[in-house]
C-alpha cells in the first residue's frame, strides 16, 4: 500500500502521489529551525526569495530544493522525501518577487518502506512570493 495522510486543506484522506506532494510542500515551505523538535529538518529556499534573480541564486535555489528533498535517515528518522527521486527543477524567475518552479522526478509508491519497485514519472509545481507577513509558498500541485 502507498502512503496515506490527512489533507491539510480540508481534502480528507489523501493517498499516493497527492500525499507525497503535500509532504514535499511541507518540507520545502518551512525555513531553517521552524520545527522545535527537528531543528535540522527544513528548507532554505524561502531565504532566497529577496535575492537578485541571477545565475548564482538560481543555482542556490535548485540546490536547496534538491537538498530539502534528498532522502536520508537522521537519528533513526526519515528526512527529505524517500518516495520521490528528484530529476529536475524547473524555475521561471521572470516575475520580480515571485519564483515559479516545478519538480520532475520518479515517484516510488513504497519508497518509505525502502521498496523502489514500480516507479512512476511525477511532477509537482508551486511558487514563492513575498507577502507583507513574510514569504508565502503556494501549495504544491500534483501534475500528471
């Protein structure tokens, strides 16, 4: 069985790829040290939003997305996303203070059980904007 979770936006139970997208969204959304019980579980992409949209910062953004999603075990707990193998990050930095991006990769429905059989192509997309209360990341949307 693939993973099952509760949708954070009132969808009820979510299963499979939509659940993985929600987990990736949470992983990418929260900045360094936001979770008290897991200070090292985070993403630094929100720190890059106000930086100039030049080649150096775009490369930093791609690296931070990859690092946040990289599956690894830390003190006996999965970090990153073991059900998704990142192949490509697509960025559209054309609008100031908004970074649209998508991630392409391979979805492993039972990757969280170290079962990497039955791979499927998968895509998810989102965008970051600067809001008055801070950085806002739109919820990731599962693609086909």
